[in-house]
C-alpha cells in the first residue's frame, strides 16, 4: 500500500514537474499547444480501451477465483488486440473529423492533434495493461509505466534538447510522448505475461466470451466518457475558443490547483481492486 501511494505521489509530482520544465523551456505558445495535446492524450487514455481496462478489474479476479483459466488467458491475450483494433478505428475517425473541421481548429493545433489521434491504439493498450496489472495484483507493474515512466521519459527528452540548445516544439514533444507510450506498453505487456500471470494460464487454450466482456465493458466506457468530459472539458473548450497562450496560462493554474486531489487518486488505486 505504501509503495502504491508513493508511486502515485511521485507520478503526480513528475507530471507536474514535466509541465513546468516544458513551459520554461518551450515558451508560452508551444507549451499551450503541448498542454492541449496532452489533455487529449489523457482523455484518450480514459476511453481508448473501450471499458475493457475497467472491466478487467472485475473479470480477472473472478476468473482466478473460479479457476476459469481459459477466459483469463483469452482476456489477457485477445483483449489487447481488441483494444488496438477499436482504438485504431476511433483514432482514424477522430483524425477525419479534425481534418473536416478545417478552419474551425487552429492550424497550429492540427499536427500535434493528428499525432495524438494516430497514437490512440498505443494509449489504449497502455490503459488496458494498467487495468490488467491492477487486477492481477501487480500494482507497481500496473502504475509504474504510465505514472512514472511516461513523464520521466519526456523529462529526459526535454533535458537533452536543453543541453543541445534546441528549443523543444509541441510537435516534437508529442512525438516523444507517443514513442515513450509505445515503448512502455511493449515493456509492460512482456512483464505482465512473464511475471504476473498465474502458472495455470499458460497451460490452456484461450476462450473469448466477447459478449460477457462487452456487457460489462460498455457501461464502464460510458462512465469513463462522462468522467473524461467532466475532468478535461474545461481545457478543451479553452483551447477551442481561445489562444494557445490562454491554454498555457489556464493549464498552469488548473494543474497547480489539481494537486490537492492526489490523495483521492492514490487511495482509489489501492481500494478499487479489493472492492
């Protein structure tokens, strides 16, 4: 419990530090563009797994308790493929809508957002693996990649750019975040398959009760969409109607204020699998 709490606190601190460093190194305008794309990444993280990440918190412990190793293997091996496919389709649709909006979206936002939507499969996979890791009891394995690894890798990249005296641009930073997400998702999947799964899972064929998965996942998806809009719609609206500089100022203030809520996120990470 203490390790999970420490991981959550460190992750929130790293994410905050990352944004402070980017704001100082890239300037107000580029930080505003990055903050807008980063907010979309956080929203995509909530919904791109289509509820399977939250459904895994109930399904995997249930399968383990009942010895249903076939279904457990199916969810761990087929679930990522479902997420990748569904998120890829959703990302393409989002990119198409962005292009159709044309002048309604500022041209300076277009490339960072296109990269973000194209990365929806990787972000969704990272979300699913976090849910699966939590359900299997590997709390550190679940939270370390995104909570610690992602902001840390972006911070390292920004540090390298500063040393090379190359001002970081929003597009470059978004590309770095996407590459880091892909690397961390692959690493997390390998560790999950080798260390967290019960030994019996490797001795059976996978079963795919897709209907029961979707019956549980779709309500979770609806809740995730509502939560994502509630959490992020303010900055998304600021970015749509105001300038990138306004996004930067609003992001700095809102992220500072949001630090007060870290105990809630930390406690939720502990108690959700138990419940």
